[in-house]
C-alpha cells in the first residue's frame, strides 16, 4: 500500500511538472508568433471598422479602414473622403480589437500595388487632393504625374477644378515625404 501511494505521488508530481512545462512552452510559442506579426497583418483584423491613426506630420487621422496595401492604408472619413495613408508615416493605431488576419501571400500583382501605384490611380482620376507631408506642410491640387520616386502636383485652390487659369504652379513632391493624401469633396474641401 505504501508503495502504491509513493508511485501515485511521484506520478502526480511528474504530471504537474509536465503540465507546467507545456504551459510555459505554449506561452513562449504564443509570444514568438505575436512577435512575428507585422502591423499590416494586425490591421487586417479591423477592415471595415473605424480606426484612429497617429500619423507623422498629419496628427490624428480617423476613418473606416477600407483597404490595405503593402505600404499604404485606405480610410474613408465621416465626410466620405478617401484618405490614402503611407504606412511608413503611421506612428500609432487606435481601435484595434483582438483579431489579427494573416496577410494572404502576395501574388505578383498584389505585391506591385504599392503607394506609387495608388497615386497613379489618383492621377488617372484627376481628383483634387490635399497632400499632407510628413513635416506637416499641406499642398492642394491635382496629381499630374507619378515618377519613380516623386509626384508632380498641379497646385490650385481646393475648390477650383484643374484648369490652366487656376493652376499657379507645378511642384514635385518626393513620395517618401507624403504622409496622407486626402481626396477633396467638391464644396467641402
């Protein structure tokens, strides 16, 4: 009888130690997995939900996260304006839940949908925009061209369409300096 109690006690101690080791390993594995999650993956869990971004040069930018690219986020603000935010300028993100969505493996096309390509879409649409630079400066006008590392902005008042008489200059802006591109709603600026 005493032997059986001794074996039971040893078995109980062994199981407790094994359970503690498994919990420690599981927690360590979980921390390692979380340590590998990039912000763009974390943001996949809040697609379609409101977020507040702290953006270098632009301050707080709020809206519903509509889409994400490899180096940009697209939000829609309460006025219905699109906000194209350079991921490299994002400093903080508020509104995150607990959910993380892994990024699908980037196919060849998706991997090329970078900020430069998104800016080319704006140039094609001829939308009036406000560029907020990472130093806080703002420029308004229409994106005319997108080069390898810069955009050319035809500067004109926000409430005027891009016409030769409204354009008061063309400015090249380095893409890496762009924090936020805000489309302007006619009449609201």
